[in-house]
C-alpha cells in the first residue's frame, strides 16, 4: 500500500542540521514539539508524541535558530498517522504558507547546508 503521494523533491533533514530547527505543531490548542522527517513544497512528514486523524487541519511553525532567527507558519491537512515505537508518524499536505517567498529561501538555505555537508 502506497501512503505517500508527493511528486516533488523531498528534503531530508540531516541530524547535524536539526539543532538549527524548531518545529511545532498545534494539537488541541497546545503547541507540541515535533521532529521533521522530510518536507517538500506541498507536504511534510513528522514524528511527534500526539496522534492525529486523517483529515485533521492544524497549524505548524518552523523556526530557524540562528543569529537572525526566522519563522514560518503554515497550515496542514493530515493524510495519515500511525504509531511507531511509542511515537506517531504523520504525513500531511501543506495547504497554506504564511510567507511563501521565505519558504523558497528556506528551501535554498537547506539545500546549501546539505550540499556543503556532503562535500566536507
């Protein structure tokens, strides 16, 4: 059974880069920290301690923790969620981005980090 249907390029988050990112997802009026597995322009895969139901809509926040912190918020619609070793893996489509141009810049910055890491 194929669950994930994204066709655009997915961006994996290498472990050394995770310390620069804070990802939260709103669950029943509470911001919950989550870990991004991968993301693309139209979708995201993440792991968190809360369970979602297919069709749930919620808001997420992605913060770049650097000397000049940046943050984007975006809405998601959950496509699937399953339990894995005491946590929940959630796949969702992105349906609204607060700062579209900054999301483009974030993708470029992420690509640069991954490219440099791969050559060092």
